[in-house]
C-alpha cells in the first residue's frame, strides 16, 4: 500500500513585475500553508518524501508544510517537470520513486493537481482550491505500477473546511 498526498500550492500574489514562476505566497497563502501543515501533521501519517514544483509559490508551500510536519527542508525534492505539468508527467515523477518510499507529499499546481486526483481515484472534483489536499491510498507495492484508477480518495480537505 502506498500513500499519496496531493497538495495544491497556497494562494499567491499577483505581481505584474514578476514572472508566473516567481510569484510568492501572499499573506493568506502563508497563513493557509501553516494551518494546513499543522492539520496534516495531526491527521495524516508523516511523509517519507516531499516532492515539489520549484515555482516560488509551490516551493514556499512545501517548505512551510515540511516545517510543520517535521520533515527536513533540505530533503525536499524539487522537480522542474511539476511546474504546470501534464498528468503523464505526474506519473513519470512517481514511477521514479523508490519502492521503500511509502508516503509522498506532492506539491504542485492546477489544473494538474485536480486532474491527477480525478484520474488516480476515479473522482469528479471540479477544482482543488489553493492549499487544498487530496489524500489517496494506492493499492501498489511499487510506484512504477501507478496508473489511472489505482487509487482511492481517502480524505479531501481545504483550508476553509478544517
């Protein structure tokens, strides 16, 4: 059994002087990421690995969640392909992970986070909002066996409903 916790980055600011990649979290985003990190720490198993998009808003979300869950920030794995990636790229990232890794937190962007959740778990979620979390159980022994429909959505929560 593998566990995958898909997390959409927290709310970012809209600064026209910055590229999309470089947009930081705004005050609400920082607050939501802290709140979600504390909730994850209290309500889910600890991650064996945190993987994040390197975009500033996703990386900052990952760092805050790592701090709140006791995960070493220097062990966060930043994967360029997670910045605005396709669903097939999510699968490619997962199949590269060690069989010894049981629980992965994966922090990225929409529409991919919502689409990948729906594909893996056979759900029909319209939109995972910023800092929303989909916790999925996968009936797999190794990550390379991940494919559509192999997951079951166990928990879905947002900063508004915790």
